[in-house]
C-alpha cells in the first residue's frame, strides 16, 4: 500500500481498490468506519469524517520504540483483520521508525530515527511498547548503547504526544510483577510534561490503537482520558458489564473446574478466577482476539486475568476471585449446580431477580446484539 496520489479522491479510490484486492469491499469498509465511530463514542454523523481521516493523504509521523516487552502488541496489530487493521493504521500514519518493522539495521536505522525526530520535532506521535527499567541506572535495557530511560526522555521530549501501548508501557506490566527485579516502570511515571495516553492490555487491543489514532486525526485532539490516562471510550466500562456470560453470573451459574459440565455449558468463569468484574477494557464488546467469532479470552473458555488492569493482572493470583463492584450476586451466592440456562431454581431465580434483574435483561440484550453483529464494536460513551 502507500502509493503517492495527487488527490483525496484518487487516494480513496486506491484504498477502496486495495481493500477490495484484499477481499474487503467498500461496503465492509464503511461498515467498519461506522463501527469504529461508535467505538470512539462519536455520533453516526461523524462516519464520513472518520472515513475521510482514514483516506486522507496527510500522514502523521510516528516513531515506535520497543523497550522491555515481548512484542505482542505489535504482533497483535499485525495479525489483526476485519478489515486489515494493520493496513489501516499503517495507511494513516507515516511509521518512520519501528525496530520490528524496519528493513534497515544498525547505524542506518539509528540515522532514520534521528532524522525523523529532527524533521518532525513537536509534531510526531511517539508510541512506546514495553516498560522502562529504572534500577541500576537503567542498564537492563539498552539499545545502541543508550538506556531505555535515556531514549524515552530524548524522543519523548520532542514528541507532540505519547501513546503507551500495552500494559508494560502503561504501568510496568508483567516485568513489574513482584519483586520487579529491573524496576520496570510505565511511561507516565517518567514523562510528566507531555500528554501520555495509556492503552493497557497484554497485548493491547489493536482496535484501541486504531480508534485512538483515528480520534486524533478526525477531531484534531486527544480523546478524553480517565484517571489512569486511558481513553474513556475504550476503558470506560468493566469487561463484566458486556460479557456474553453475564446472564450466567447473574443467575448464579458458574464453572467450578476447567472442563466440568458447567464449563462446557459456557457458564460464568468467575469462580475460576475471572477478573472481568474489576478490569476496565472493551474486550467483551469488540471480541478482541481476532481469530474467529467469539474469540476473546472469556469467549474461548479462559477467565480474563485482568491483563490490562494495574493491580490486578500479574498481581492477583490467577485463581483468586475478583472484587465485584457492580450490583450483582456476591461470590458467596449459592451455586445453581447443573441448571441449564432458563432452568434456574425458584430460590435461585428469586435472588437473581432481586439483585440482578435489570442488569440481567440489559446483558441479555447486549449479548444478543453482539452475536448479531460480526465485528461491530459498541459505543462506550
Ligand atoms: Fe507483550 Fe507489548 Fe504484553 Fe507488554 O505488550 S503482549 S509483554 S503488554 O508490551 O508486547
Ligand atoms: Fe464474564 Fe468473567 Fe463476569 Fe463471568 S465473571 S460474567 S465470565 S466477565
Ligand atoms: Fe486481557 Fe482480560 Fe481482555 S485478560 S485481553 S483484559 S479479557
């Protein structure tokens, strides 16, 4: 992709043709724009502007740094489809430096990094993947003989804004798990004089990166952030709120062991340690995972382990039961063992009805809606 074209119209046509060549019709593209507009919490009237932002010939320069991490965030972006999120992201930006994707190496690639930072000073977006080791003067992560800390301070100070992609860059992630041997730290603990947008998740959802960049390109400003620096449109709701298994939670139907009958029935994974009730992310509404319908951790039968939530993922034990903030049955709520969906006992139905009736209804509608929509993210606004 990435032909040099003279007008927006021809670029739009080119994008359309190229998407079609990849099996993505213009109709699918517009459907995708509609879905991503809703995911950003923007009204449907903004769909055309979002499509324009995607097809705009102006590309925002991006420098993408890697520190302590597994490259899962980049991989997750590159492996995404519906429709080819990585193509859309790479079409919207000018990715001037990325250690994973660059063809050059050694001094050549260092030169292109420095040239881009100089040329686009104050204008580029710095994407940081990975945590920054602070112990022993940062010696645990060095690139081209410079510590991650030095590199971050250098390119961070010259950026327009910084996107910390993944839990590692957002708050330290897996490397910061006790005893945190390298002193792994998130970007916003270090950079205090620049906007830092956190997109936690291990890996981060590529849709959250796409929609954050798109929001910026469409409206020319950064999205509203919560107290942890996360875009509210993506991290404003608990996973538990939109989970397809939520009606089972509300009715007290839980898997008790991996592979037991209740697990096979698709019951709630709370008692297996699901951290959906205390993890803010949109995995349950956009079915992040992208290897088929319903493929997100809980959709595949694995409890959410709170990978995106500081103080939960890599902190709480996998099997530990989550704190429940929502108005729902407590963990001690009697299990309705063996009940099939719709076959709740009278006592169970009474309790579930009393404490979770409204939520149950809302969740059932949400679950049905999600199933009927291939890839459409829901608005978190
Ligand atoms: Fe890996 Fe990204 Fe986890 Fe971290 O991810 S998927 S270790 S959040 O920085 O590559
Ligand atoms: Fe879904 Fe987990 Fe909540 Fe159960 S506890 S409804 S599996 S998010
Ligand atoms: Fe992570 Fe839980 Fe989503 S484990 S990917 S936050 S469902």
